[in-house]
C-alpha cells in the first residue's frame, strides 16, 4: 500500500536520508527503529510532504505521491501523529477529535471512543490538562477520525510510563485490523518489535536491516545495540 523506493531527503543542502526503501501493506504494523539522529522523524516528514523528497519514489496505492502537498497527501489517506502529539491544548478532547474528522461528512466519535474508552469521560476536558498517556490516546484517536489508509506515529512512547505505553501499543492491532496500516517510529525497541509484524532499522540515514519483528528482536546485534542485552 505504501511503497518507498530509493528515497533521498534532507534539509536544504544537508542530506539526511539515502536510498531508503520500505513497504507497508494494508493491515500491517511496521516499526522503524534506529539511534537518535538516524533520520526517522525526517523520513516521516518526507512521507507526509512536510519536507520535499529529493530523490526516489513514494507510492500510495500504486500512485506516486512525492512532490504533492501535505494537504493532498493527507487527503489521500496518510495521517501523521507527530512527536510530542501536538494537540490543540486549549481545545477540548471533542474539539480535537472533530478537527481530525475534516475529511469526513459523518463525524461519529463512537469507533475511537470504543478503542480508547478513557477518552469517553473526558470529551469536554481541555486536551492540555490530560495526562501524557491520555494526550497520546487523543492524538491517535484524532488521527483515526479521518479514517486514514496509513497512520504514521512518531515516538509513541515519548515521556510515558511503560505501563501506559503497553496499554496504547495493545490498541494498535485493532487499528490495523480495522483497515488503517501503521508505521511506528519508536525508541522503545522492545515494545515496538513486540507489537509490529515487520521492522526496519535506520542508521545514519540508511536502512541497515529489515525483517520480521520477532527475528529482529532475537537478533544479537539488535539486542546489543538497542536493548543493552546479549
Ligand atoms: P530522534 O530519535 O533523536 O528524533 P531521528 O532518527 O528522528 O532522531 P531526525 O530528527 O530525523 O532523527 O534527524 C536526523 C538528522 O537531521 C539529524 O542530524 C538532525 O540534526 C537533522 N535535522 C533534523 N531536523 C532538521 C532541520 N529542521 N534542519 C536541519 N537539520 C535537521
């Protein structure tokens, strides 16, 4: 569904990504892991059109989308949940969710409230006053309101307690099953490789490994570099 071939991107003359190829299929959860500064956020920005693609091709449902605007790419079904959630902190949870439904005529909140029941009692609460975990749930729920084909989540676990990360991660398979594929960038490699089916390792702007998440989780190189265990 998402097919990235030999992508190059960066900031002005500073190239950050070289020759990046990756795929995400419908109903799939794919993790993107790698050290700080490897270019993970940059890759999500290039895929959602925030920064230009300098080389290679990005296809969604077989159609090239590189060179298109952020709005156009979003309209075609790519949602980006950015690092740090970026909710409208002064608006209520309901208002944040409704803003996520810009692409739809029916603005039914029920499916996302079933997915994240914690939000149900907080619809009239100002989003910025919720806990970090609730804010992340709200950010993901807002992204889902547009019924995207692909949701890209940057640093889901940022600043959250492990239990909360686990609680949110457990919702991802339901999201994927309902038709929104997920590309998740994650520092918490253990959590990411546990929930994902496949994963890519990005180092210094290059994809250095990829495969089934379970085999990467068992790989001694990954265990040493990202989990601190042999
Ligand atoms: P982290 O997990 O630390 O966020 P990352 O893998 O997401 O790391 P990026 O944030 O994509 O990495 O950064 C990749 C490189 O691009 C870094 O060297 C960073 O300094 C550089 N970079 C990021 N944003 C910009 C920008 N707006 N202008 C110039 N360089 C940038």
